[in-house]
């Protein structure tokens, strides 16, 4: 079985309110967000939501594809920044898992979504 990792939605107070970073990490998201706090951004990233899953790479790439190809939301081609409100990004992420992507590879995946700013958790049952 593949090791679990995280898909995250990050916001940044120095960015527009409808810009988010959607990425993945095999390490905890708080560690990853601190790595991104460098001289290229004026303020640290804030964790909006995290998803822990053993299918984190697939979930992240699927969400990137949807937001890029169907919704044309990617700000720059080779970056993980999207012109979408954080709530809408979370809804898209949750909807992708809820529909099981119509793909067998996710049928065995469970997912927990935690909105860190509001301490709200959403858990899907193991399928």
C-alpha cells in the first residue's frame, strides 16, 4: 500500500483573496508551508485545508487538471497557483473525492478534510 500524504490548499494574505496554492506533500502540511515562507513572498502562507490520503498524488494532479483544463483557473502554466476562492477550491476537492473520480484506483482510498482555519473536519468512510 502506498504511504499516505497530503493535498493542501494554502492562502496568503499578501495575495488576492481569490488566489490559492494547491499542492501535495509527503510531510505534514505545516512543515511544507514553512518551507514556502521565503524571500519570494512577503507574508507566510496560511493553511486553509488539508487532505490526508494514500492517493494524494492522484488527487492533486486530478484537481490541477480540472482547474486548468476545464475551468481555466491556473494563474501560470507551470505553477500550483489558481485563481479561485479557497471555499471553491475546497468544494472542488471534496466533490472529486465524493464522486470517487469514477476511477477504480480511488475506491480503496479514505479521505479526511480538515479546514485548519475553522477546525472543521469532514471524513469519508472507507470504501
